[in-house]
C-alpha cells in the first residue's frame, strides 16, 4: 500500500465533507487544520524513530504523543533549571505545591471546572490506584456521604446502640447505588459495588446486553431505564462515558442523582458539563499523560474539609501540567480537541462504512470517537489475522480488539495524530480493495 496522489485527494474530499457534516462553523475547522499543521511540524522535528512511533498510531494505551515526548524533555529541563531532579524535591514543598496548583488550574481552564472553595466548587485530586481503584473509592466515599445524610435526616443518635440499630435497618432497606451498565467497564464497576456493599444495594438502571442479543453495543432509550425512585435517592448514579472495550460512547451525559462518570478513555476529548456531576474520574494513561495517575474531580459538597490529601509522583504531574499547557498554547483547547476527535472518528468510520469487508460493532447511535471497534469479513479468524499482519508490516500496531470481545479496535486517543489516522484509512481502503 502506498500513499498515491489519488488517495491523498480522496482524503482532501473527506476533509471537505467533514467540514460540512460535523463542523458547520468555519473557525472550528480552521482550529482543526491549524492543529494538524502544528502536529505535523512537531512530528517533523523528531528523528526517524520518533516519526515511526508517531505513525504507529493506534495502540490501546495512548503511546506518548509527540507532544508528551517533548514534555519528557521539558521535564528534564525543569530539573536542570531548578537544579534538582523533580522527584528529589519534597512533595510538601512550595515548588511541589506550585506544580500541583498549575496542574489543577490547567484542568480547570480546559474543562471549565468551577474553582470556588464553596459547595459549588470542585476539588481536583491526583490519585494512585488506576481507574479500577476508583470503582471502590466511589462506593466507599459516596456511601459514607449518603449515610451521613441519613443520620441527619432521621435524627438518630449514632453513638447509642439503639440509634446504630435503627441506622443499620435503614441502610439495609434503603441504600441503593444506581449503575448504567453499557459496556465491560461499567459492568466491572457495578460488580465491585456488589462485592463491597452487597448485590441487593446495586440497582442496574439499564443493562445494554438485554437490548442487543446479550452483547454490548447500544445504549437503550432512557425511557426504558429503571432508576431508584421514591423518597430516598440513590447514593449515586454511575456511568462510563466511553466504553473502551466495546466502542460505545454516550452522546451526552445522562441525568442522575450524584452523577459519577468514568471518563478514563475520553478525558479532555470534548467539553463536559462538570457542574452536572458529583464525581468525574479517569486514569491519565490514555488521553492525558502516562500510567500511574488517576484524576478525580470531586464536588466540594461531598468532601470533608481537609489539608493536603495526595502526594503524587511529581514527574507525572509536570508532564500533565505541560500537556495541559500544550493543548492550551496550541490554540486547540477543548473545542479544538473535540473537533479533531470528531474528525479522526469520521475518517475511520467513513472508510469502514464504505466497504462490505468491514462491520462496525456498536450501533451507529453510540459509536465511540475514541475506540473504533469493527470486524473483518464478519469476524472470519483468518481474514482478521491477515488484516492485523498487513497493518503491522506498515507500523500500524496494537489494532487487535480486547481479548474479551476479539475483532479489531483502533484507539484514537488525543495523542494520536491525524496523519496516523489517515495512514490507517489508506490501509483500510487498500485491504478492502484487495479483499473484494
Ligand atoms: C473506561 C475505563 N475505565 C477503567 C479502566 C481501568 O483503568 P486502570 O487500568 O487504570 O485500572 C479502563 C482501562 O482501560 C478503562 O478503559
């Protein structure tokens, strides 16, 4: 497969139709194209190995983007200018606090997070434990908030044996956690809640498998959902904004009391109505930075007054701070990143829809912009092997679908440049033309 002029022209056509379909307003497209130029420029600044890495675009974990690679260098420069290694300074020092404050303010700008210290504000926590750690943290913390509210509402004396019994009975009868199960990760989160608190306290508001032959790939109409009703609200309502394994993404955030969102795989890829949420969390490794940091944005309403909670690893902080700065300084911000994510998804889905060789797994209405899941020749094992082998020979690696579902998955996280997606599109077209 080579990048012929014809192919290049076809991509230009796609860009034009994309501009019509997704980005009616000119400036967004301009931002998107400016970003493309900026990214090409960054890529061009690296050696051949870096270029090859940038082109092998579609790994499941976001490889360090050209931006993040340069951030590593900048982190070292930071160490040199400060005079000590970034991991050598005290995590309670003024320097460390300044780094944290910068990281937080970058995120606040990007996601329009209210910075107030009052109940309308949010705390940003940098935590260890990965996205999965938050499955448990959400349960522990939000149940304790709920119980505290019940103590007040019932007026029970929590220090007397009688009061405790009354409270226990109440919790047994009334505690519910609402889960929207729309894919493998929200399923796992609901199972963790059942393990920690008891299955009787987990209310499955919707289970997408019931609406599609036992498999994930749709989000049922909200009119079919069964949220906890009645005088006692659920402790929280949980959903996963982008299901990484199944390629399913919410078009907009659902409604629910104390809304909790797992945004591990679509963080910073579009604007989010933070104010609608009690908690938003996500592992940083896909869309923001590297493994080892989980970001939690938590409403002040839910937090006790505290001093400094976290002592994260500073190198990663610096990288994330600089990545936030990079997004901002590229003029991209969230609107630009949103446009770019939409554009990349548009390129891939257009190529897939054009050929009967491919079949996109999730329903059109919920297709993820981040994880594009599809089958080759109806899931024929040897055809999919051949597809993967051909892709790898071109440096297009990491396209194998999650082991639990098989097939092909192209992950188009924030760090994946448009030119890498274009390279995959050319391969999709080439493979299809050879297969029909
Ligand atoms: C949507 C989502 N949630 C949670 C997780 C689990 O994150 P971690 O591996 O950091 O525990 C993942 C990991 O891929 C994910 O994609």
